[in-house]
C-alpha cells in the first residue's frame, strides 16, 4: 500500500534500523518504546489487522522472528511479551499488522 508507513519501511523508503529479518517478516525498534526492549515485527506483505488475515502461516513467521529477536536480546532468560493490537479499541495506530516484542523489565498484568 502506497500510504502505509510499514510498507514503506519494508520497501526501504523509510529507515527503521532493521534488527532482524526473514523471508516474510521484518523486525525493528519501536520509536516510542514502552520497555527497555520494544521491537515491532511486521509481515513484509500488507495485512491491515488480525481481522484481515487469510493465510495464518504469516502469524507463525512473525512469531518465529519475534522469538529470535527476544533470544538475541536475552529475553528468553527473563521473559517477554508478544502483543498484537487489533482495531480502534485496542489502540492499533498503524493499520498494518504488527507484533510488539516487549521486555527488559518486570511487566505488569493486566497491562495498562
């Protein structure tokens, strides 16, 4: 999608400090981190939200990259959270599905 910021990051039109990448997904640091480690993992193809997924293997590819990113940052030893916000009430701000990898401190439950 021409006007999607995450599609522009995938295309290399916007720099994002890529942290990890696979054939189908890309990971980069969140510009407004909620924790010491806050990484976004996105599919390389445009999918607006979980409501629009038709090929669920895309989620597996995203989670596989998320686990690699978490391990690379040592979060596999302390714990981490994977979150996908879907829709307005969940505060999905960018309408390209993205998984938040959050860790590096004690996380509260339920989240705020």
